[in-house]
C-alpha cells in the first residue's frame, strides 16, 4: 500500500462532512451499514478516506 503524503489516510466525522457534503446523520448510517470503513483510536472514530472515495465513485450518477 502506497501512502499519499498529500492527503490524510483518515479524517474525523466533521471533516468528512465538509469534504463530501454528505450529512453527519447519513455518514453515521453509512458507517452502521458498513458502506464506509472506520478506524477507532481510543474514544475517537476516524473515517478511512479511501473508503469514502470508493463509496462516492461507486455511487456516481
């Protein structure tokens, strides 16, 4: 796996909302239904950016 130094590998929920325009509640539904991957570090949950990109690409109209 190559790491791209330009972009973070994970983002927090508010950052994912800003980046994608997907609402916070919809992101939580996508997480709960395993459509978006997350990583939990301590009490914080991070969204894997690659999974966001895959989700958006797969659901383009």
